[in-house]
């Protein structure tokens, strides 16, 4: 079985968006989180503190996230000692040993010069539009397409397939 790719995941502007005149949780967030955890090892790359993220996840999952022993492990990137998230990801690349990764954040466009300067592939960095209620569906479609292209380019199998 293959190791799942990593998804560096922001919160504000991704799980929360501005629509109908309010900054609020986007519709379908539970479905999005279930899909993301099924396809990725999620690492929270946000300015939110670990305990606040755990509380949010616990509320969204009605307590199931923290109480189910087989729930995916919780990972939170402590990037705040770095100049920005790009610097943290650049440093993390050395520890990934070639492992596949993607990053979703609403500030990708603003950080694009730093991303390019750091030599990080921009196609791995997916901008979340902070506006609109359907952004999680758009991100899911984008990531699914990129995962499919990645698997096709590697001539690989799905995570659930076994070699013949």
C-alpha cells in the first residue's frame, strides 16, 4: 500500500469563506474533511493554535474526531517562527524524502513570488478563493484531478489496488 500524499491545509479562507455578507464556515465542510482525510495525510498549516483546531474538528465531527481511536493522527505545523509558510514548507521538503504533497491556502497568489523563489512547484500550491460558498467542491475537484494526473504519470495504482 502506498503512503498517502500530504495536504498542507489552511483554515481561514479555506474552511471558512466570505459569502452572503458573512465570514462563515463553508457548506459541505464535513464531507470535505472526510474526503481530505481519506486521500491525504492532513497537516494543518495555519495560524490557529493546535487546541483551537482540535476544538473545531471536535465540534464539526460532534466529538467523533478526538474520541475515535482509529481517527487519523492530528498534525499541526508550527510555522510561526518562520518568516512565512513558504519558508516552513521549504524546510519541510528536506524531511519529506520525495513524498508527494499539496498545499491549499487563500494566500497562494500573494505568496507566489516567494513560492517561486523558494523553488517550490506552483502546481502543488492551490489557491482557495476566500469568497463564495462552493469553494470546497472546487478545491476537491482540483485536487482529485491533480492526484489522478500524478498517478497516471507514475504509472501507479490506486492506494487500494494491489500489484498483480
